[in-house]
C-alpha cells in the first residue's frame, strides 16, 4: 500500500493504483478503507461529462463490481442485489451505445490508402480511428498507442511518396512497387491492430458483464440459504462455466 500511495495524482497510473489499493484493502478485509478508496475512484468518473466517462470505463465498472461485492461479503444482501443488477444493466447499455461506434467501415482498406496526413484523422470519415486512439490511450499502456501511431505515420509517408513518384515518369516503377508493398504492409498491420483492439474491448466488457451476473447468482444463493452456503460453494458449483468463459475471454 505505501508503494501504491507513492504514485502522484498527476501520474497516468494514479487511477489504476487506487484500484489496486482498494483490492489490497479488500483482501486484507479492511472493508471500510476499501469502500472509501472506491468512492474516490468512482467519483472521478461520475464527475466527468458523459463523453469522458467512456474512456477508462473498464476501470470504472471494475470498481463498481468490487463495491457491490463488498456489500455481498458484508451480508448487505439487498444492497448488493441492487448494485449488481444496476451494474449489469449499465454495462449492457454501454456495450450497445459505445462499442458499436468503434466498428470500422467496410471500406477501411480504401480509406487507409487515401490517408495522407495525421490531421485527416479528425475528419468524420476517419472518426473511428480517432476514437480508437482514445480508447487505447486510456485502456492500455502508452506503448500500444505509440506502436499504432508509428504505423499510421509510416503509412502516411508511403502514401505521400507514391503520389510524388507518380509525377516522375516510368523510370521509378521498381521503386514505386517497393513503396507500394511497404504501404500495403502498413495498411494490413493497422487493420489487424484495429480488429484486435476492438475485440479486446468487447471481451473486457463481456467479462465484466458476466462477473456482474455471477454476483447476482452468488447473492441469490447467500440470501436463499441465509449465508449457510458459502461464496466458495457457489463458485465451485459454477466452476466449469466460469473457467470456460474466463479462458475464452482471455482473463
């Protein structure tokens, strides 16, 4: 905990360290401290405008999940039930409203071959790339975003070079073929990266949605048996389903 607390509020990892502190306190059964940290973390997102809440939403929903789980462990079953239900519904709405916006157009390859400046990314026809860059910046390490931007810049440079070569006549046909091969390779890398990031985002929220549903199940059994059936028993009952989905979703 002291190591986590040494991260300054201005660090890009600050919110992540709050989440880690909340989990450490929970595992140490310092539930009051964990609740207090989660309130700070969640209030950061709820104080933002709705558009800003999209970015970092995985962390926000994980914090909400832990918040509900603490109430379950504390035997506040009615409150836990309401929190898990609300969480599941909110994740479902988020998937429908926001993840669909990240889907690239069918003519993605054509658009990439026409991309000749970074400033063009702000145009509506490249809006999905701008949105994806924001998701990557907030959900992953900055290294992921640097890789994507480096490949985009290489693609732009190749597109510009091809335009220049076309004005030089037939003496540069071999060179033009080489640049086109480079350009096509960069376009393929970007298309694959976009598909991967979208898939990772979808799996993240499918996993969180499933955990919220499992929280409802655990709460149901705890309430039905008046706590005689332990949470471990519930998880053992659903072990195969949990393992299957967790493996499938890469968690």
